[in-house]
């Protein structure tokens, strides 16, 4: 008997221009466009296997081995329904294909990093889920088309269907058909940029992104300014910086946008604090590191950015990474030996 099964994996992405706010909470349509870098290391990925079988009684999902309920009308159910709908279209064109759209699916997804630590597990999770079902159903869909579905799982997930530098264009239609991810540049365009993730805390975060951003939409006047006057210009400027491989401009915009996202969180009623004292100390360190470089006639050497949690992500050209890691380890000594995925510290260091 034929087995219908497919596995796909998707990495985490880290936004430089932050998504924060929905104009439609059901379709997940954002109040501003955003732009991110998809990480290409193996450490931060979701891997999902989907199987369709005529003997399955209902759709089921396991996350890190624990079964999660697929709520009717919820985000998971929406993604599965949309992908089955596309499969049905394919089956209607080619009657020789097995009728997988009428079978229930069993889906198993694993993250190789802590869930909900502000490390965007919903982004990689929904991107991998959509990619695995699209592979199972052999859909002739582009990553941008699939991003329309992943977006309805979790907004930021639409960006994880591409590698490299990715924009989520907010679109203007009320049905969401133009709110999708597009590639700004592939990873190979600018391989010199690396992301260093400093896990300040791997606790589950206090305010979820979904509820936090909605409160911001309802109460923050600063958000309205950001949406109208700030993000559109920044999207253009950072896209140009990426195309020109201009780290100076990329770094400046990335840090400004992280700051404004956290300002908008603070402008929410009641206020939302995602960064803690360690997060702010890392900002001070990077600001000083850049200041010393610029004062000596040099350029910006690193850019920090923070999502809905206290962990720092530092973007930097490869030549600066060793210095940055040494700086951080000097000020924030680690209980455990530093793992050296970049091979910065030679053969003797931890791998
Ligand atoms: C981002 N974040 O652009 C921003 C920056 C957090 C801070 O996208 O409600 O988990 O599922 O669409 O995608 C987090 O929001 O929220 C997020 P939903 P999501 O990466």
C-alpha cells in the first residue's frame, strides 16, 4: 500500500523591520510591512512530517512529541484547510491522482530550540508545517503563494518560507491576497553577515505577541506615527542597503527599528516590557563598541535587535564576530563553556 508522507524543515527568521500590529486579526493582515533575515544555521529550525492516510479519523498534531488540539476555526485548522483546498484543485485537474484532500492528516513537528522564548518558534513552526503539507500534496505553489497560507498560521511565519533577506509586504486588499512574502536577496548575495544570538533567558515570555500587539493597536498613538511615517521609508532604505551590501546603513536602520518597536510596546496601555537589564546592558555594549570604532574613523561594526523577549540578536560582518563574542563573554561570563558554531576560536574551542 502506498504511504503518503513528507518532511520539511524551516528556520527561524529575525526581523530588522518589525511586524507589530494587525489590521485584520482573523486573516492576519499587518498594519505595516516588515523585513527579516532567515537564519541558515542548523540550530534554530522546525522540522515537520505530515502523513495522509485513508484510515486516519481526524487531523492530529504533535508538537515536540506532545499532542496539541487542532481547534475548529483556529490557525492550525485554517492552514490545513487551505492546503487541502489547493490539493483538491490539483486533484480536479488530474483525476489519476490519489484523493489525499479527503484523507485526514497526522502532523508531527519538532523544534531544536526552546519554544516561546522569544526566538520565533511560531515562525519556523508554521513555515515548516505549510512546507511539509505542500510537499505531501505536491502542490505547484511558489514560496510566495505558500506564504499567504503560512501568514494565517502566524504572521512572521510567512517570511520563513524564503532563505536570505525577506520582506513581508503588508498589501492593501481586504481579502489578504497581496499580503505575502517576497525575497529581497538570497543568502548568497551577502554571506558575510552573521547573526549572533545571545540567550538572556529561555523562559516563556510574559506577554504573547498576539495579545501584546493587539493591545498596542488599540492604545498606542506612537504606533500610528510609526505605521504612517516611519516604516514605509525604512522598508525602502533597508532594502537598498541590503542590495548594496551597505552594513553601515543596514545596522543603523536595524537598531532604530528595534528601538522603536520597544518604544511602541512601552507606549501600550498597560505598558509591555520585553527587554530586561541584561538586554539593555548588551545594547550599551554594542553602542560603545560602535562609538569607539567610529571615533577612530571606522564604521559601525555590529547591530543589535530584540524581538518580543529579552534575547539579543547581533548582526555583524564575520570579521567582527570573534571580537564581539569576546566582548560579551568578558562582561557576561558564562556558567557553561561557549559553543563555537562559527569556528572563531580555533580547533581547541567547543564545537
Ligand atoms: C517580527 N515579532 O517581525 C516581530 C518582532 C515579534 C517582534 O512577528 O499573532 O508570533 O502569530 O501573527 O508572528 C511576533 O509575532 O504573531 C513577531 P502572530 P507573531 O518578527
